[in-house]
């Protein structure tokens, strides 16, 4: 069986490749052939962040880049980065960046 750091590396790679989709802990665990409980435990234990917060971090980082580099609307960017609603996007962005998302 793969050790925790191998599983974590695989999970991070999988997340980075799929965060723009509607990605779940269950789906990621299935792709890595581990239980969702084990994967959740690895995330919180090894990088001290929940799976959902990690995905939102990837999404917000991407969104911030798009806000700076494109003329796309906040709504378009939130959808491109994998958020289901602008409200969820705004909440995640504010939590991570301490401010509301806006175009430069």
C-alpha cells in the first residue's frame, strides 16, 4: 500500500488537474483507490487544511490570476474556476484574500 506522502502527492496532482470541475473528496479518493475518510485524514493531518478548503484555495488563486490578467467578469471567472455560484466564490475569495473579488 502506498504511504501517506505518496497518496498526498497523488491527491494534490489530481486536485491541480481537476479543480476547475465539480470535484469531490469521494471522487478524488476513488481515483486514488483509497477511502474518502483516509484521504480526508491525510489532508487534515499532513497539510492542516480540509479537502474543500484546499480546492477553494486552488480556485481562488486561479481566479485572482484571471482577475488581474483578463477582462472577464467576476461571474465568468467564478464559473471558469469551478465555483457553482458567484456567492460561493465571493465567500471563498473573501475568506482567503480578506477582500471581495474585483477586476483590476
